[in-house]
């Protein structure tokens, strides 16, 4: 709850889908119907703008707290109004609404989304290849996934579709790619901005003037509501914010008309000059209070993934901005006619409210202050999700709370951690003035980071003039640096709180990122060569057992060290072996026809394949049976098409030739797999109505004979029979292909085993004390207390084999 107010004694209908940059040529951005956009704009009022809308409660009070006095000349109050007007106009309206909201990363916003966007247009990422590889930088893929990833991983900007830009963009890109120091600075900037948003997410709900027990109760209720989802919370909270905005705007108009109709003259920048000339250092320090008029502006960008660009722009320009300007003008009009009398007068919001409606306004203000915390909580969820996807935060459970707006998420672990931290700050830090100083520093730091990253986006991503980027950073950077200096000067008066919180979260992110990189580098350096695999033979005691072995690996090329560890200790593996790597590509959805990228490892008779499974960030992963079926069908289609050696039958093969393997995008739907429970059972996946398959010209391929060691079902005692059905238009496969397909059906009938590797990272002997501390304690603690890796399915325990291995890095 943002500054839950007290009386001064002396005074979602169905949600829509966010616009998605599909990353495919010719498609552009999807436009929503106006009805859907307006529905999202309505929801955004309850989620995004609660914090910004409640700022009139405390801005004047904070500005006149200690540093300046309200005198009869009115130069101070009119100067503060001028600063408030131009700050609201230049930062939220001009910077965020008109510029920054356009720099979304496939619909996602926030400082880390800007970093992700930059990594798509320059090799500026410190993350390992394949971990968080970004659109537009398909060359970062270390395997043939890059051959088809390019279809998905396109630039958002149409100008970038033809290439990587030239002129200033190419020069800036080369500088970034050459200097690791600049890449680290870029990552640190993104992490600082993200950590400050999280810190603000802790501070904003804790700012309250109500009694401590009630404040704690409200906090618990607020965080308990989060699991219902953004669209439900938005529909609940939106009427409160709308009522509050209408209330303050009407009170503002009343005060302007009654007390000072000429208050509009203070909108001239000249009054800012007069204010600073008269107040000097006190006026500069009061900017820390004036800064609070834009707290919540950063949430417009951070919460972008929960709504869409147009809905947030409509809500701000049509409702929030005019209401806030009228409210501030009305307060200034009232205060210009009511000056300090005998030292017992305090500048506050409620003194400008007509007495007859003061208590109803107080009730609405308390509700609006509670809603004000929602913006930073929702933004924190979005930014944690982005950090997790790029390997900069431990894995957490991400719940998509809407079936239509997939950017609307809820993270249980983060929600309860925020609640505990908010309660701790509320109980242990009761000075709301100091908490306001802390929140102001967090907000202005995020804005400064956004300005720095946006200047790079203008050049690298939008391919605009470097002088435009310099002008952007100089203009907005100067304004924000002025406010930053005023907020930082109050370090001992509460501004240290967000720095401490950001430092803690920064340490968590850096330790996890460092450990993740070292673990991945160990995998790359110790992966097994193809020659080692070719050297395996029955003479070495290696046994091939019936069935399909599915090995989960984070490597997208080569053979992971965990497999050699497994074979060394248990010299046997399955007759068909599939190394599976899951790629989360930064587009909303991956077409089922292009989900599987299949290749062969080693000679054909080894029956060893690699499958890269690609999911978009909005894709819902399949259940285990459906996934196994699609995976086996994809391998079968790869075999039927000639093992990736041709472009037969319209398949799109990978263009990357490798000594080790050749990858092919496998289109589903050409070959079907039927599974019967027993020899006479009906096919589970095919209707018996209509012409027979023979009449349709279709052909079946099945295992050569019943298995001598069937695997009976627990209850019925029947076993599964598998058949592949080839469409009539498909040429008859040669004998080698048919034999390989029959062996695949035989292996599928025997069952599929999931081989999972568990890696424990330790610092190697002779490492420095700091490295041992980070790896052996910090990273290990985070690993043990975070979610495990994402698998394609919920792995059935009865079919799971876990292999452990220690990585010395």
C-alpha cells in the first residue's frame, strides 16, 4: 500500500492478448480489437497506475517537509507545481509513453527486457551459448538449431530484417562485441535496474501511515490476492483507481475555480527558474520530494507484458495524466490562498479537500493507497521471469494466471519473499518519510538505467542517428541526474534501504549467473567426442538393451560428460538413444510442425539421435504420453526423410552441415503413430469410421514380430503394439529406412526410459577463497533451494534413471 493516507488533524471481462512480435517476416505485430484493448486499458488502471495515481497524497507534503517553506509570495508553491507539471510531462508522458514503451522485447518490458533486446542485435551477452540465446543473434547457437532458429529469432524492427545495420549501429556493435568490460557494464546496468525494481517492490507496500497491526493485515491480504492473477486483480482494483482519479480531478477543478483560476500560469518553466533562484540549495534538496510525483512511472514499462502498449498509453493519456495535472493544480490553487499562520499549518493533501466530503475522500484514498502497491508487485514478477530465462536468477515456479494473456504471471516464491520483506520493513522501519526517500531513490535509479539502455536501443535496434541517441541520454539523463542527486543526498535519511536491498538481490543474481556460466563451460569443455562414441563396441563390454533411452542434456551439441560417466559405471544403454535438449526461444509460440529439430549422431547403425525441442515462452508443455508420441513420430519422420540428407517431401532441412551430425526440422502430421493396448485392440489415436487404410493407399510399418520379452501392463497383462502409418502420397521407403523404422517401433513397444543427470558444482583444488565461497556455499545453497531444471514433461518416476556427477570448476 502506497502511503496509506490518514486525516491530517490540521488539514477483466475476458482479458485480451498482448501484442506479440512474432518475429516472422511479413507478419509484424498483431493488432487487438478495440474492445479488447479498452478492456486491457481498464485493467491496467487497477494494476499499473495505482502507485502513480496516489502521488498527490504526499508530493507537496514531502517537498515542503524540511527544505523550503510556503511563503506569502507563492513562489515556492507555484515553483513546485511547475516542477511537478514538467516532470510528469517529460518523464511518464514523453519518455515512457511515447518512446520507451515501443522498445518492448516481444511484448515484455523492463530494464532487463532492454538488455535482452540489445543482446539480440549485438553479441553483448555474457550468458553461455544456448542459455537465453536471443532473437536476432542466431549465430550464438552452437548447433544447427541456429539454422532454423533464424526463422523465429528475427528482429522486431523492420529495418533490421535485412541485416545487422550499418554506420553508427555497426560501429557501436563492434565496440560492444570487442570489449568484455563494456559487456559486463551492460549486464551490471540491467541487473542494477532490475534489483532496484525489486527493492521498490519491497518498499512501496510498506509505506503506510495506518496503525501497525492494520498495516500488517492489509499487506498479508494484498499478497494473498496475487495468485488470482493480474486480470482478476485488475478488474477488482480498477474501479477503486477510477473513483480516486475522478475524485481528485473534480476536487482540483473545484479548487482552481474557487481559489485561483490563474494558477495555470505556473505551468510556465519560468516558475521553475524563480523557484530555484529563491530557494537555492533548499530547493534542490526539495526535488527529492517532488520526485515522488513520478513514482510508479517505471511500472508502465515493467508491467508491459501483462497488458499491451496501446492499452497502457490510452489509460495514461486519457485518464491518469489529466487527472493528476488537475489534482496538482487544484492543490496549488488552494495553498496559494492559504499560507502559514502562527507556525501551526502543514502543507498536505486533505487541507485542500472540501470539509463536507473529506471523510468519503479519506475512505477512497485508503483503498487507492492499498491498490498503489500492485504495480511494483506485478512488475517484480515480470522482471524475475526475464532474469530467470536469461540465467541470472535461480529457477522459480512461474504460473500463467490467464489462458489468453500469457504475460500475466504469478511467482509464488517471489510473492511470499516480498511479503516477508515488506512485513519486516513495516515493523522495523516505521518512519514513512524515510521510506518515501528510499522509494524515490529506487525509482529514479531505474529511470536512469532505462535512459542509458534506451540510448543504445535507439542506435543498435532502431538504427537511428547516434546524435539522436546522444540527445536522448543528455536530455532525459540530465533531468534524472538532477533528481538522483537530490535523492542520494538523503542517504542517511532512508535512501540507504533500497541500496541494501538491491545489493542483496544483486549478490544472488551474480552468484547464480557466475555458477551457471562455470557449469556450462565445464559441460562444453568435457563433452565427449564422436570418436569416443565410435570406439564403443561389444568387445568393450557395452550392451544394448531394448527400449528407448531419452537423455536430458543442456548441451545442444556433442555428448555430455554425464553420459560417459553413466556408461563407464554401467556399460549398457538402450537400442535407441535420444539426446534431448530443450530450447526456450524468445517468441510467443512455436508451431507444432517446427517444434522438433532432429539429427543423427554417429553412423546410422548406432541408432543414436539428437532432438532439440523448442518452446515459446507462451507454449504450454505437453503431458508425458503426448510428448513421447510426438517425439518418436519426429524421429520416425526424420528417418523416413532420409536422415536429414535431403529436402524430400517438403521438409525443411537444417542448413548447417557438421562433421558430427546433420539437423533437420521435422514437420509433423505426415506420419502417424498408432499405439494399441494389445494385439487386437483398437488404435487409440485413429477412428475406425471410414475407408480402411489399405483403401486409402496408406501403408503400415511395425515391429517384425512380437517381442520375446513383452512388457505387460499391470492390470490387463496386454502389451502395447506400435505402428507407423505412412500417407498414400509418400514414396515407398527403401529397405534400410524400413528396417530402421521397424527397430524404432520395437524400441517404442519396449518402453521409454528417462535418464536425468544431476550435477554438483564444486570449486576445484587450489581455487581462491572467494571462488570457493561463491561456488561451494553461495551457488550450492541457491541450487539446493531453487527449482530443478525444466524438462519437457513431468517425468514418470517409474521410468526414471538419475545419474549424479561432480563438476570441479
